[in-house]
C-alpha cells in the first residue's frame, strides 16, 4: 500500500533531550541505504526518537563511520553499522525496515528513468528482508516508489511470506509538501494544516484533495490548478534547484522519519 500520513498524532515530533518517556518503545529499525543523501539525515532524525531502541544501518560504503558519528549523540538508541557482507546480520530481529537506497534523480530525469538501476537494488534488499525479518514492517522510499513497492511485494510473494499489511510505499512527502504549500498560500500556521493526498508518488498520480483541507479554506480555480501542479512537480522543483547536485533528500528524510514514527508507535514489541 502507498502511505502518506500515518497516524495524525505522530506528525509532530520533538528533537530534544526531554522527550517524554511515556512514548517509549523497544523498536529495532534498519535503514538500508544509510550512507546516502536521504539515509544519513533520516538516521539522524530516527536517532532522536524514544520509540526506537536500536538503529541498524546498512550501506555498501561508509556505514561504520556514519554509525560511529551517530553513536556519539546523547540519545538512547544504540547504533550499529554494516557494510555489504553484513546485510543479513543488519536485518536480524528488526521490527521496521526502511529503504532509501538507490540513485537519486538528476535534472531531466523522471522517476521512471531510475527504474533499471533502483529496481535491482530494491529486489536484493527485499530478498534479504524476507529472509531475515519477514514480519518486519517494510517501508520503501526508493524511487520510483510506484514501481519499487510492487517489486518488494512480488519478492515477498515468491518467498512465501507476503503480507500486504506489512509492505508500504512511503509517499508521506507529498502530504508534507501539500501542507506546506497550502499554508504558505493561505497564510495559515502549517502546524495546523492537514491536506489529504491520495494516489501514487509520481506526477499526475499524486492527487491532493484540496477541497478536504483542514482547517476548511476556499480556493479559486487558478489556485487549485497552481497548487495541484506544484505539489505534483515538487520533486522536479528541488532537482532543478540543486542543479544536478541531488534530489529531495532533507525533506524526504523528515517525511520518512514521520512515517517510521507512525508505524513504530503502533507496534507491539
């Protein structure tokens, strides 16, 4: 399933030493692709959550260094880093597996252009997750999500461990962007804005339901067109603004963490 908002109450999280102990869980989270542009800031945000007891970081390069760096932060989650030959070990005992691994979009590329490279990466990682932690919640960030999430599902079916309630295409960033853009356009406090977004995570498959915005606001026809197009093409906006140096990494890390927190809060571990 494609998922954006998770649980409304998990939308806000505080990066602070005074995080409430009442929200504590003992969730082990693996980040596959932890050394990349999304993986590093995502891991940083996850390290600050009382929901998580252990972070298991995997990538083909640099992961021990990323893990060592994060391990110095004065928050409870333990951090371990694994390189390519440690993939199975990284996944053992995980409750949540989040996958930002893959190559980013560059100017002129569509998400579909990423398919040939990123599809094989997701297939390999999904095979390892199915083998080592088939009951974990698998959260696919790798683009094109519209295609990589079904690939993961097929891998799990082949392994005989498929559960549609445990595999997610993380599209939370579309809702994050919709909330932000509507708040800016209407002069609202973004912390109180909720814009439902349905569909997929590519161009016209992203469908913001602006008429259902909370708090209720009105839009002119021109505003509806402009906001819808900006939400649908926001990824390209970032790719072009970075002039070939990357895609949406920081905002995706925030959105990915928001989704992982929603999942983690509702696990019984």
